[in-house]
C-alpha cells in the first residue's frame, strides 16, 4: 500500500479515536479491518501502531496546535479538520520514520483530504475578510473547481458548493452562482441571502498553522 493510502486509512482510524475511549479502540480496529479486507496484515500493523502513537501524544499535539491557531482552539474545530492537523503535526514534528525530504519540505504535497480542507478554508477566509477579488483567492477557486471535476470524494463537497456559490454571488458572476445554486438544491441544503458560518465547513478553522 502506498503512503497516500496508508495516510488515508490512518486518518480514518485516528478520526474514529476521537469518539471512543482508548480501551474501546482494539474493537474499533477489528471492525475497521472487517470493512477494509484489502489492507494487508503488515499495513494494518503499521496503521494501528501509528494511530496508537499519535493518540499517546494527543495532549502535546493539541497544545502545539492551540499555540499556532489564529483566534481558534482545538475544541472548536471540526473533528475532520482537527484529525488532519494532528496527523500532519505528528508526521512533521514527531515521527522519526518520515522521509527527511518530506520533513524538510514541511509536507507540501497533500492528499485529497488535506487539499479540499485547506483550499476550502482558505476560500472561507477570503470571503469573510471581503477579499474574494484577491488574485490568490481566485487561484484557490480555480483549483477547487478542477478538483471537483476529477474527484470521487463525496464528503464535504456540499460545503465547497456552498462557499463557491457565495464567492460568485459576491463577484457578481451570476452564471456561476446559479450553477452552484443548482448543485446546492440537489443536496437539500437550505440557504438564503446571508452567509451562514455553520454551513461553510462545519466549524471551519482560519489558517491555524504557519507551516
């Protein structure tokens, strides 16, 4: 199994860890492996050991994230965002097995979970700060749209549609805003004229790490 798939399954189990006591995790591991028979015994051991290692360092990792966060704390972040941050911090700062090249590069190549979360939350930041006309914001929008074209990823896509809809409304691009409005109608999301914070990306975090 390649590193991206290993990280994806590590992410899923680490996310699960937030909803169960440590004593319950062995049972959760067994349930997870039943649903993922394609994962080899060697990879299961690697993933389980990694999740356990991160869980043991949760307090240290969360303290570091809170120190770096901008007007935000871990208890207010969505579980998905927080899991991504915990995994990224562990790989960058704690894991001695991560290749030196990736560590020195601060992990600039993200898997799909990371890219959607980071680009979407950057877009939220620009919308909230009324800087949607910023060139960097426009680049992020184009990248998000390209990702939406080729992804099979279903989770959070409705949040991205929501943010892209309001982005194009504020940019007076009515053709594009109507397009994303139609996407939102298909997802049964209720929305109006006001940009509702709770719909952006669950509990979106504003650029919490200076990587």
